[in-house]
C-alpha cells in the first residue's frame, strides 16, 4: 500500500461528461497511487464506464478537467495514439484477443516491428519483444501457440502482456475494465495472482468491478460512484465489509438476507420430481422441488453443476424424467420446444448467446416466446404485447423504462431483468435458473433474486443452480449439494452462506 504523501500515478480532476444535455458524470476527482490496487465500484449507470472511456480517449470530457500521470498533465484532450507512451494501458472485458492468431501476433498487434523499406513485419524482433515482456511478467507461454488453444488464465496473461509490453517494470497504470467477467471460476485465483504481482512491482492497477467480494479481496482502496457522481474515493478496503460497501453503492441497505422474509414461501402441495437426470457430468440425479419454493443446487467446479440447468432445459443432450403436476417429460425424447410447452422455462447463464436477441427491443424479446399462445396465425395482437411488456418494465424496474429500447444498448443487469420477465410472463411450472446473478451489479442482483422468490410465490417450482452461496442462502428453502453429478446432501433451513460452503467442501472431501 503506497504512502499518502507520494505523487499520484494517475490524477483525475474535475472530470465531467454531458450527452444531449444530460450529465452522466459530474465533477469526478480521483487519485490512483503507485503500486496500489484501486477498485472503481458502482451500479450499472453509475458513471464508472463513462469514467474509463474518458481516460481512454473513447469520449472527450466537458471543459475544465485535468488528467495527470506522475504529475504531468496529459489532457484533455487525450491523444488515443499516445496513451501507452503516457503510461496508460487497458484490458477490456472481452480481453480483445483474436483466437486464430498466435500469442506473439496478439501481443504485438498494432505495435509490430516493420522493415522501413519493405514494410514487412520483422518477426524475430517481435518475438524478442514478446520474450522480454513474458520474462518480466514471469510467464511461460509458447509465443507460436494459437490463442484458441490456451487455457483461460493464459489468455488473460496474453492480454496483460499486450497491455504492458515496452513498459519499464513498475511504471504506468493498467486498467482492467470488468476483465474478470471473462475468466471462469477455476482460473480466477491465477488472475488475482498476476494482478497482485503487477502492483508489487510498482505498477498502479485500477479495476472496474461489480463483484463486491472481489473488491474486498483484491483492492487496497476503492472509489464508489452513484448516479454519475463520486460519493467516496480512496476508502481503504480494510475498513469495509460487504454490507457497508453495498450500502455505499446503493445509497441504502442492500442486505440479501431480507429477501427470504420479504417474500414468504407458499407451498401449493404439488411438486416437480426429477428422476434419473443424466447428461454431461450429471449422473442419475434425483430431486424434488415443491411448487411455491426455491430449491438450490450447488457444488464445486467438477460437481456437474454447470451441466444441470442446460440438461433440464433440453439445451444439452440428456436423459431422465421431469414429472410435472399433470404431465411427464422424457428428456431423451424431448426438444426444448416440447419442454417449453410442458411448462419448463430456462434462464441460461449466457444471456447474450442463448437468452436474448440483443438486436431486438424489450417488447420483442419479452413477447416472442408467447406469440403462438397469445396471438393468432394471422394476427399477433399489439395490445397484449404492449401491456405485458409495460408490466414487466414496472415489476422489474427495467431501465430505461421504454418497451422500444434495444436490448443491446442496455446494461447487463437490465438485460437480465428483461430475460426474467420474458419467461415469467408465461407462468412456468418449473423455472430453471443457471447462475442468474453472473455479471450483474449489486442492485440488479437483488432484483433478480427477488424475482426468483416471486416466481415461486406465483406457483412455480424454482430450481436455482448456482455456485454463489450468498445467493442460495438469501432465497432458497432447501439446497441440494452435488458431487460427481449426484445429490449427496440436502440442507434445510435455517442455513447461511458459510453453512452451505462448508457443506459443499465437506461433501467433496468425503466423496
């Protein structure tokens, strides 16, 4: 942790941004010190993405701002071509790698050494530059390997190497803009290790994150934005806990423990029974879920948890039976459309690839699955689409509250709200949720978990498949623990996150 009297590595003074008369970032003052891990935290729409786009020269700020690196003013205006020379590097959420190119080509893209006469790339010079960078970062990755063949942690390392090449060790600033979203659970600790090593060398590390547990675990200090303003800056994370940080982010209490009591369990006496569910790593799983309750499924990375939701929804090849109130579905003979007609709704972890048509509007996404049942072959009906979409917007507090808004232009949390509304509109008998709070901020997380309780209160049997023990403790009536694709333990309330986590690892050890 740097001493407070040091000159700031990156100093932001009076940064503001206005679009069409609307101020989205207001007079931001933030200092980032040499060798520190500094988190920028806030809900979607708080201004944190705007702040990063301003210092990375994607946006031009309003007049009156100053941006300094090591005490020297670099703008605005900031020249995007000179950002790296000024000491600023960025690793974005999708990492920005080209899978079909080699490691060396990805690292050197845009900075290739070229022959001044022939303009050919001088590959030996590029390879030597990559070797020096990898040596500085302590990386052992084949420069000639295709990026598509790398492990997730190695891909992150390549993105970091590209950002820090040609940089004197211990200098500059590297900004991770929600980069940890691209990293699976099993590789996250390696990412944290690389980030800590950068800070230990003296590089300033700034990371934008919606994950409060990650902020408390990784950062030295934190800056909180809310509604376009910096509400606290440079707070030592040692002085914070998750409840306090949540309150700062939301401007109110955001205790997930309230959700269970706010929406009581209302069992109908009917239940959905899972028999012999098999597929992926799931091997003969049996379980029951009462209509009116939320039942959690959890386990370690190797437990089969990631396969359960897709198998139940017909999104992955599987077998076994889902016995509903008035019907039974054989997974090996059913397509996703058959499961949907039977009353099974699925909210996948990949909301972009499998949950939403992001190029379409909120109304189109919300109503497309229900056109056959609510409309006619010659007329889809406009009134019910408008009314139901407006009801979804109001119920889930979708922002902006515009049924004609294009989903791709909305924040991740609001996209997830639309996805929930889309499937709850049909009144499913079984609602399968696959890690539903992945990559959403703390405010949207509360809304999504409340929606799962409300779906149960409306009569659905809710299967919450999640590795997030805090989520499970907040909303579940019961929790099944998986090992090797089977249920090995059932937890009944009362339980908390620590109880669930201990049970997961205790079951794994005994197995």
